C-alpha cells in the first residue's frame, strides 16, 4: 500500500514476466512494505511489561512473552498471511477489498454474499483508524528515545514529534519517488543494526533461546491466567502490519515478498525481540526495572544511543509513509468500487501509476494524527488504542479466508474447518484481549471504523437507490434516437453524454434537446465501467454499438487500480464513427441535486448524509480528466 505501486497501464509485477529480478524486488519490498511491522520492536515488548497490566520481571514471564511473540509472528504473519492469504490474489492484488472482489465473483449470487462484502468494507474502515495511529505511535516511540539519552529531553518530545509528522504530511503532495529510492538502504541498515544488537545480548544470555519452545508460552498462561490473556493485547503489537503485507502484494509479487520476509526481515525482528528478553534476564533487578522502560534503546551502549534514536526516527518516518500511501491506495480502490464519493486524486509520477496523492485524505489524516499525539501524550498511552484496529481487520480476514476456502477454492468443509478454527482462535483471542482496552483508548479506532463504515455503506446504498430511481423514468435509447433525428437541428461536432448506466437516455441528453433543441452530428452515450479486477487488458478497454443516425453507445472498461482518463481512452476508440478531436468534442454531464424523501430505501438521516456526500464529491470533470473548456453541466433533481 505504498507509493511504489505498479503503473496503471501495466499488470502488477512479481510473477508476471517483469524484467526486474526477484532479488531486486525483494530488496525494494524491505524498504516499503515492512516498515510498519519493522518498527514494532520499539514498543511491543516494552508494553507487555509496563503497559496497563504490568508483569513481573522474572525469567518465566520474559520467556513466556518472547515465546508468545515468536509463535504469534509464526502463526499470524508467516503462515496465515505470507503462506496462505498471499495465494488469494485478485489478478496480483491483495488486501481486504481485493479479497472481497475475488470472493464476490464466486458467491455474489448466493444468499450470504452480501455478508462477505460488508465484512470486507468494515475491515477497510478499520484501516483508516490504523493509518491514523501508526504514524503517531511510531514517530513518538522513536523520539522518546531521546529521554534515554538525556531525561531532560522529555519536554521536547511532543514538539519534535509533531514537527516531524507535519513535515511528513507536507511531503506527500510532492510525491515520494526520490525519497523512496532511499527507503530500502535505510531499512536494510535499520534491520541489520537491530539484529546485531539483539544477537549480542543472545550470545551473553543464551538461555533466552528456550523461548522457541511453545511450552513457555503455555506456561505463561498457567502462571498468570487472566493477566496473561490481557498481555495478548500488547503482544499483538509485534504483528501489526501483517494486513499491510497482504495489501502490498500487488506492488512486488508474492515471491519477492516471501523471500524478503523469511530470508531477512523475520530473522532480524526475532533476533531483536529475543535480544530484548535476554538483556532483561541478564540484568540485576534494579537495572532491569530501568531498562524495561525503553528496552529497545537500552540494547545499545550509551555512546550509540543518540545515533540509534536518529536511525529509529528515520525508520518510523518510512513506516508512516507506507501507511499514509496505503490510505491513498485503499481510498482509490474504494472510490473505483463505488464505496467512497469521487475525490480529487493527483498523480505525482509520470511513470508510476500507483504514486497518487489525495489532498482530502492527507489533511484529514494529519489533523487526526496531531490530535492523537496531543491527546495521548506518549506512545504507551497510544498502544492502548493501537491493537484493536489491527486485530479487528485480521479477524475479519480470517472469516473471509473461510469463505475463500469453501466458496472460491472449493475445499471440503471438513478440510477447511480445522484450519480456519486454529486461526480464528488465535486471532479471536488477540481481538478479545484488545477489547479490554476500549475504555483506555481502544474506542478511538473503533469510532473511526464505525464512522467510515457508515459513510462507505451509505454512499454505496445511496448510489444504488439513485440509479434505480433514475432508471424508472429512463427512455429507451432506440425510441429516443428515432424520434429525435427529425425533431432537432443537427450541428457540427461531437457530443459525449456521460451516463452511469448502459441502458436508457441520460438526463443531460433529454435536458439538452428540451432546452437547446439541437443535436450534434455525432452523439455518443459514454459509460465508464469499473470492474472488480485491478487491471483491464488494454485491448478490452473499449466497446461500442452503432445505433444509426449518428448515435453511438460506448463503454470504457477500467480496473479498480487504474486511472480513469476518459480523453486518453477515447483516443483508442477510433472505430466509434471516426477519431475524437477534443477541440470539436463537447462533454455533457448530469449533476443531480438530491431531495431527501420518505420513500422506502434509506432512513431520512442517512439520505441527508448521502446528499451531503453527493454535494461534496469531486465533479465528474476532474475525476474523468475531462478538458475543462469542453464540459457542459446540466442539473436535475432526484428523490430517493
């Protein structure tokens, strides 16, 4: 979900004959994809001991926590996401929405198909809460390392963090291609350093390796029971970013991502977590109590702590960049699939179609992140809010995985059930443990998720109702063409009437002939069809029907990852009565004004929300990249 997505006119890379080698792609993935999960060692291990439910700093508890981190990473990230879900790609793309699109094609006609769609939309909604908290907690936890260097820096932590975050969001509109070139080397240095620090501690205290045995994770629950269950809410911070791995699959391909995860990132992370545990076991009780306040930075000797703070800050900057780019990417997908109103989307690269910038999302995220930093004040408080969005999305992905096994891959239910149950128990336990954090800050991502879910479903439902109301009064095109050819003056040029449906006459065409009483020599009714695949074969982009007397019905097909550039698409549709000269072509758009009514469909309060969304959505002119001096808008009123 980052700024290095594949160009809109090409299929995704990775296993698709791309010239870049698997090794080069694996290196690129380290720089972009693994920033979120890679910065978790800054706070995950610490929070299990100094969070709301503090644990004793003794060997059984340290071994238990490190063992839980190891097995969580193995089960959730390595097996569930990297090994299983990465096989569930929609033409190379991953993520909740892509998974829903894949499932919908197989079970859309079944009685419960809508449940899978709603689950995917809710997982997407939770991602917005995650994309607000990740930059705040990552940057704060890195800057807090200054207090390990000198406690006097405490008063500067929040101003420095806010300054860095504002700079990060200001950077977005310039595009991140040049910065992106630095991501991989910096992250490789970061992972190598944290692995080296951890290895040194493991050599000094090798008994930490007993944590590889799941007995110590189970023994932790035997020792503490309820407290161990609550600790899961902090342990899960070690696997935050697993959803993002799946969502980023389209940018690098599953092969290179698996190579970089198993071959480099996972070993480095585990060495650091085991190293933090080894350090705490090896220290006298008084020193261990001090070190656990920020064990990541205590791994380094005093003279190296300040450089480590700088390195960690850059790494969290990169992690935050990937999540923000992910928010842009998932918003673009949701717009194309009809869940979010049209927004102004700017492409920041001439060659990389995935490098997009959405001003509204950018500034909304920035305001939310700054409010979070000022409200929660430190990364420990934010950790209480963090896990619930991630575990919620992971649990939903597990439920969707069950549908995938039976509905798409056609597994027998007795074969799928045990696999799903294992992951459901693990993911469900993490989610349940995080529900206990709701009063301490977990309410924030849930609130963001529910608001986003309400807006997404209201927009999708409202659009469906509006199309149904408009089609009720639609005149068949064949009848209109016959009656209009002799009743209106024909003038030179081409008129393109944008239509959301491939049936009936657009209201703009009816209004034009009613008020202007003219028809152009060539009249094209054009529909842009966004399909539930990421990319459409360019050869299948255009289709048209000649209806006689200068009337044509045309369709431009796009995937949900592609840019809908209508003039560019029309250049390739030369058969539709000849070439399209933009200087001789006028685009006619219908702009509906919604009248909320008591007709059955949606409650009146949701109709008012939909009307507000409709008023504030970007115009079709901007969204379809139409030439501004060739567009005519004709309004109409619709009741839903």
